[in-house]
């Protein structure tokens, strides 16, 4: 048996080991193209797996090198792909045309004409690389892959990951080989954003900087082409300049802006763009910067607040709408008037009582409060109610949140749980109807649970208000029912999905899996997006 078996790891390794002997044979001969006559440093070949390029001072030397390769290939029972081979003869800087080169026994290799190119390691080249054609080819392949990914039904994180690991490398392969200007790289980034906007994945006015920030920092994790290019060129330059080899030293010495790496320059080119600079600019924006600033607040658990991004379970279009809401670029009347649009008023189209800002739509409109805000609040509350009911054995079957309808009272021998139920007390208490009340009969404990979905700016105040609101009720219940403890646990996630810092500890106090926070956050975010969409589609 012989040959390379596709998909077999050892086949490729054995193949490379076998070809190493051929490389040794080529180096041992007194052939090759001299690049430094004083030190007699020459190059005979370049070899990458099965792609071989030979260098010789003249045709006679090239013929001898070819015969070494032919003989070696026959010895190891491998065949040369002659239809993929070509010869370039350069004399005084110009291509020399001629007939096919005869190696032996009818084995010939074609010569490249002046208008022909040869594809070596994915790059079309002849005497030199045709830069414009190569750029067009790489861009075409890159954008074809981007479009295929955007048309897919991947989740948001999977889609961005696919672009980063499948589309971007097809373009980044050329970095350091082909000269790209910053203008060209910026244009590529712009076209990617235009395509994402076309497919509804990125709002045209949403933060550009945020698009390239890591997901664990609140961004969406897309690779920036300009930054990727700078990093690739810098790393390649470091590699060539760090090699302690006469051959590499000569290449570095002679390369004065000849190649894309410009190895003759001993100082690295200044970085035009960095993630740190993008982050700083993102934070400085009056609209785009409010969300990342809120993430940094002490009363916000940043890790859990960004679960929807780091997990990436949302559809890309949904994540794009949520990002636009957080960036405050949806077409509210206040935003349009601030953008110079000629509209008669910036008052809320529903209530007419305040400016129609995104904060007003998502948390402050009196017309939306009775139904839309209540539905969002209840969606989060149902997530916790169902989890508590299952944990305490009050129910057994898990349902989807929108299908779950909590009973007003659930009870067994050990536990009782109220849902939006009035708690009777001896004296009148103004706030006696919490969202959830859990009675632990055996331990004589009660936990008062109240859910709230405030605006980002009110997340800190909302916690203290909830604790104070049910202080009297907790005192009365402890006296009436002779309880050991009565605790008040506010559960707070903001309209934009920010997780209040106490929510993790309060969830642990309920002995629930912390993954429930992500589920509750998802419900809040989806309802916020739904509320904004319904609001803006009304006249």
C-alpha cells in the first residue's frame, strides 16, 4: 500500500518525514541561486508539505535539481504533478520564453508566458506577485464566506466565531505577503459592517467600536481586519528578525520596503489602531458609552450581566436589536430630533408626558406599564417561581416560561408558596403583596421575594427600595406566625440585562442553580426588545 490517506493524522507526518530527505539532497548539491557572493549564501528551494519551488543560477542547474526531485519521487513511489508545475526563466530582470523543459524520458514541464501566473501556496505569482489581482481574489473569497455565514441559521456567538475562524483567515493569509494599505483595510471592515446591517445583525448607527470588543467586555467579538493585519505583520517581522541565520539576516538587510514586511526597517511601524483605543473611544461616546459605563458600576455583576453575550445563545438579529437599544440608536422621537430630523415634537407618542427616549420606552411610560412592563416582570418572576416550586417538590414537570402559569398558592407538607397573593396581617400594611412568598414550614422560615426590572440608572436604588418596602411586612409575619426568620430577597435585572450585584447571593440563598440568572436575563432582554419593536411600529 502507498499514498496519503485522507483524514489520517499519521499519513501527513510520514509524508513530511519522507520529503525531508529530498530537502537534504537539494541542499547538499552545489546548486541554487546565490544571494550573497561574499558569504556564499544561496537558496536552492522552498518546501511546504508537497508544494516545492526550486531556485537555480541557470537552466543547467535547474535541470539537475529537477532530476534530483524526479529520481527521489520515483524512489519513494510518489508521482510529480507535472500539470501543476511550471518553469520561470529570468534573465536581466525579464522573463525568457521558450519551449517546454525536458527533464528525462519524455517528462516535460511547461514554461510560463509573460501574461501567465503560477499559484504557489495560494498566491498567484510569476516574476512578481500581481498585487491588484491577488487582492481582488482574496477579497472575493473572504466576502463570499462572510455572506454564506450571514445567511446561515447559527446562533450569534457561533456566527461571529465562524467569521473569525473561517472567513477572516482566508484574507489574513495574505497579510505580510501582499501590501495592504490602511485605507483598503478600513474599506473591508466597512463592507463587512454593511453586509451585517443588510442581514439585520448590526444596526447602522450602533457602536462600531463595540462590534470589535471581546464578548466578556460587553462587545460582540468580531475581529477587526485592520488590527488583525497589524498583528500579523508585527509577528512576522519579529519572527524573521529574531532568526539567528545568515540567510534570514541577508533577507532582512536587503528588504527596504520591497516586501510587505519591510524587514530592513529595524523599528516596528506605529500601530494605527488598537482594541484599547477602540474601547476608550466606546466609553467616551455620550450615547454608546452609557451601557459600558453602567457595566462598571459597583452594584452591577459584570460577569453575569454579560452571560447573554459570552454564551451567545440569542439569534444574531435579536442580539443586534438589543445592542441597538443599549447603544440608544433606535429611532425614538428624541433620537431623531437630536439627529437633526424635522419632527413636530419629541414627546412620547403613547403617553405624551415625557421625551420619547429609549429609557422612557423601556421603563417609564405609564401607558406601557400595566401590560408590557408587567408581562416582562412576570416573565422573570415565573422563571424563579417555577425553579423554586420544582426544588421544593410543589411541581414536578418543567415547562417553557411562556407556557408556565403559576398557581396563586402551592402547598405540600413542607412548603407553601404564594404567587402575587395578599398576605393577611393584624394591622394594615401598605405593601403586603410581594411577587413570591416561600414558607418553609419545618424550619419556620419565610422568604419574601420581589422582582423588579428597573432602568440601568435605577438599579442601585431599586434594591434598597425593595428591602425597605417589605420591612414592615417581614416584621408582622414574624410576629404573627412565630417564625424564626423572615428575609427579604429582591431579585433585580435591569431592562438592558444588567444583573444587580445581590442577585447572585440571593439566588444562592434560595439554593437554586446560578444558571437560572441567565434564563431570567434572557426573558428580560427578549421582552425589552419586543416592547421597543411594538412601540416603534405604532403611529
